[in-house]
C-alpha cells in the first residue's frame, strides 16, 4: 500500500489523539490534524500543489481572471 495521502491522514489523527483526547475539543483537534495530514500527504504524493494555492490566496488578485 503506497498511499501517502491516507498515511498523512492517519498520522495526523494519531497525533491529534496523542495530544488531546476526549470531548468535543478533542474531536475538533483530530479533525484539524486529519485535514492538515491529508493536505501534506496529498502534496507529497503530487495530487495538489499547496504553493500554488497559497500564492493564489495571498496574491490579492481576487481569483482567476
């Protein structure tokens, strides 16, 4: 199994549960770390380009066009 996006999500969730465990706050932290882990894994896998995304957000052009 060579799916680094899935691995990133699993690692992110494991770290979230290791840092904070239980309750609504723990669930929200797990969700946040899962999203971050998935984004990092997708970046490493080449499915998304985070640099282009950040450049589009910070460029101030207001989107495409």
